[in-house]
């Protein structure tokens, strides 16, 4: 049986598209490093590299899930944040 590897990320730090390839930099908040205002610093973890068709397919899937989460009231629309 093959081993499944999971990667945890606190978010996407940056996305760059060049030459038909999207590069998404993932980060995790540091347990020890702080920013100047005392918040946990973002530490680069890994880069996800996808051709544009795969990136747009991924975006569509995330958009669909976000719509479902908003309809269920799990998350609020961006313009409804307080």
C-alpha cells in the first residue's frame, strides 16, 4: 500500500503566474518568530506548481466549495465581515 503524505499550511503567501505555470507559495505561522507588531511570522513551507489548466480547475473546485460553505452559513461572504 502506498503512503499518503499530508501537508499542513496556514495559507497561501503568494501566487505567481509565468510562462503558463502557476506557482503558489504556502506558509505556516512560526511558533518562535514574530513580526514587528508581535504577530507570528509567516514561514515559507512549500511551493505548489501547476500548469494553468490545473490551476483554473483547482480554483473552480475551491469556488464551488466556498459557495456551498456560504450557503450553509459556515463562512460569511467577504463583504459581510465585521
